């Protein structure tokens, strides 16, 4: 007796499972969120919290992949910033966006460990680690966890080199204030350019950090999320 062969039966079960699981990572995000790389054409990413190159000195809890997530509204506004800068041969490099609450908890634990000062020379040379809570550098909650706050800088599109902003991203101290009088004129001009283009596209700056901006009309102003970045 001749049996017709079902071609689908020749596909190994393991392969079939892989195909079923190969759903785009975007589908795993909560409703209202997206990946910045998908929403902002040409954007550069430098996700420090997924590496050892950050003020903690190790990968931060909740950062499982070098990706940046934002609310759809914030990402849409950021795409407008990127488009505006591109007319001048400039673009954006993003360090961080949505930040899981577990990452903020990691920062709090690190700040309480006064013996761990391995990254002091680069990120907080003039700040006593014992005063990080008092001075507001570390807190139990972060606006980043609401999904509409972004840390970023400006780069040249052809070179990929960042404009001189005077301090590294995440530098703790008055030198990071956007209008710090201690900075040379060119640095102040670069910071003013970043502030101006972000504000004109609906973002609110932070007086203590030149790199930090929050969407004025953020969609989740009272919600702090904790899903991982992956």
C-alpha cells in the first residue's frame, strides 16, 4: 500500500519549535513601547549599562542586550530631532532610555557600598560617594523607568564622533550642568545646540545633566516599569 508523504512531517520538531519562537523581540515589549533603533533611522547607540563602562563598573541589572527602549511617543519625537540634525550632517547617539526599576535598585545597592570606588576617577572624582543620595545623584526612583526619558549626545554623521560636551555621560558634578560657566565657549555652544533641538521637539531638560531629557507629554507619568531590556 502506498502512503502519500506529508512534507511537513519531514521538518524536525526542534526546527519547528525554533520557527515558532522566532518572534520579533518587538512583540515582547509592553504596549506603548518600541525600540529606538527601529523608530529613529540612523541613530547610534552606546548602551553603557550593558557593559563594564559605567559608574557602577559592571553590567547593570535588567540590561540583557545593548538596546534602547522608549515609549512610542518619545521615540517619535526623537525621530524628529534626528531628522532636524541630519540637515546639518549631525545625528544622535543614545546612551539610555527606558530603565528597569531593578536597574535603579542596583544603583541604590552600589551607592550604599562605600568600599566600591573603582570607577571614581572617571565618573565622580570630586564627589564623596557617601553623599550620592544626599546630593541627588542616586535615588530610589528614576524618571527613566517611566519610559519617556532619554540620555544622549550629538555626533557627526560621517565621522561618528561626538561633539565635545565637556564631561563624560554620567559624570557626577557641577561640570555636567548644561549651563556650567566652567566650560569653554565651544562646549557651552554644543550643549546649547543639544538643549535647543531637544526642547524644540517636546523634551524637557534636566538642570544638572546636559545629556538628560524627558518628553513633556509623557504617556506614563505615574508608572514605573520593571521589564528587562532585551
